[in-house]
C-alpha cells in the first residue's frame, strides 16, 4: 500500500469511530436511568434538546429533571451524574 492509500484508509476508519465514541456517554446515561427503574425513552428525559452535544452543552438546555441531577452532581462533586438519584426527584409518579 502506498502512503496515500494508508492515509485515506486511516482517515475513513477514524471517521467511523469518532461519532460512536462521542455518543457513548449519553447512551450510557440513558441505560443507567433505565436500570434505575426510570421510564426514560430518549435524551429528552433530562434534556430539552432531542440530541444534546457534549461540545455545545449548556445547563440551560436541561429540563427540571436534568437540573436536579446537575445540582446533585455538583453538590456531591461527582464527575458524572448518578442516575439512581432520579428516584429522589421530587414530584408525583408522572414526574419520574
């Protein structure tokens, strides 16, 4: 293989792996929320945006549930939100 061909193949492989890596954390949070017994179906369970992006995240783009988790994360000095804490979110069953 020539150097140019290797560069093209390397770039193509990298472009396939980057989007998967960027979406992993959000998918993991959704999975953890479901494991905690929450009826989470998509990212809008905590965000007001359908597909939040890590690079453009703003706390204002969270709904009340997301702000509750962010506050807990900052209070407890965690690096990632604790999805089990969703069980303590105030409100009736429709709010869970």
